[in-house]
């Protein structure tokens, strides 16, 4: 789609597992310049559905993508107590990539939608 549109610099927003997808897409395509990750999955093995069949971190771990996205504008927003994806894991990932980190008061695995993600995206030069 980016080729079809002739897009050069774009932002990407990923929510939960979509955060994992956004990280992966951005690592493989430098046109994704701004990454906004809402309640992102940063460790597939942390998810309960993968407990019986562990994921190979060397193939699917997000740490391998850190060098490719650390030079981008990154935002990570997550609730202070998200047991579904692990707040501490998202915070650690945010620190690794130098992201702007917003810890919200959202309960559980919920998004605290207050318009701040759109405001953050609009605050970057290519917009």
C-alpha cells in the first residue's frame, strides 16, 4: 500500500498485538518514521495463549528490532498495571528504543484514549 500511495514518511499506530506488528513493520521498512504503540505486546511469550507452546525469541522477539527503530520517533502508552501484556515489559522496551513513555491510569488491558496519541503524531514534522 505504501508503494501504491508513493508514501515516503508515514506514522504507524499499533494497539496490543498490533503494536507487535507495528514494531515489526517499522523494523523492515524505514518509511515508518513515527511509531505510536498503545498497550503493545512486546513479548509474545508473556501472553497466556503461548504458555503451552513457547515462541522462539531469536525469531520473534522484539529485541532484535531495537537497532532498526531506535532512530525513529516512538511513543509507548500503557496502563500502570496491564497484566495482559506486562507493563514492565512495555516500559523496558520503551527505554530500549528511547520512546516517549506515557503510563496511564487505564485499568487492565484498556486504552486510556484522551487524544494524546493523535496529538503526539501531529507534533512530528512530516505531518
